[in-house]
C-alpha cells in the first residue's frame, strides 16, 4: 500500500530520473501538521530557495545579496514578498522547475491561503514552473479558489485489501515481539475500525 508521501516520493524520484543531466530543477516540500513551527509561509518558500542554492556549486549571488541587504536594513530575514521575488529571480535561468508539495492539506489553515497565494504568484511570474500538489479531497475548493480551475486532478483511493494486509502484518510483527501485547479480539476491533475509517475517506 502506498501512502501519499510514498506517491510523492515516487513522482519526485521519477522526475529526477527523467530530467537528469538537463537544466531542470525538482524542488520538493513535505508538509507535516506536527511541524507547525516550520509552517510559516516564508520558511516554506525559503525551503525551495535553499534547494535551488544547494544544486549550484556556489550559492547564487542574488541570494547572498538579498540576505545581506535585509540584515543591513535591520531585518532578521526576508519578508515573504521578497522571498517570492527572489525565488522567481534565481529560478529564471532554469529551463523547467517542478515545485512538488506533499500533503498541502497538512499546512495549518491559518497559513494555507497565504501559502497558496504565494504559489500562485510564483507560477504567474515564472512561466517555467510546474506545480505538483498532493492532499486530501476536502481542500480541492481552496485550490480552485487560489490557483484557478483547470488543474489536472487524480483521485487516489485506498485499496481495502492492501490496507487489511498491511495492518495484519504490522500487528502480527508487534505480537511476535510481545505475545501478550494483543488479543485476537483487539486485533479484530482495530482492523474493523481502521477499515471503516479508510472507507469514509
């Protein structure tokens, strides 16, 4: 069974393999609800910028200049509009840029609109950018509102047989470590609850 994260990893690995040796950048961001302190939008756009810097033998001079200028003006770091402009500028010489964002629904609600607006600005200002997002279906309306309709949407539905096999194997592994850890009744209750939840998604 593939999780969203594994699907994104497969897409990212596939893009990198197909574009190896070309002037193409595959930049990625894995969103995690528990990593709330990293979810300031400026940090997320900064993560893309960091990946661009790391793919070069030296940090691009535009990045160094922007951060020096920001410090001289008394700021701790760049503000979001400046970070977006800087990202657009440094990727301008790259033929094609894939921005891959996994689990965009995990971005805190108070940050998500701002993040989506920043992505919209990037794809508007940088025609060489292609966007790949994964997330639960309930945010589709938000994506339409902020990014516009017309995106290709692929619905990935959990296979209940795969889920059953995966859960059974995991619980059997736990029981082998400690036979008293779980009764057969408890295992059946867990399986029933998990399958009901999966079928509701």
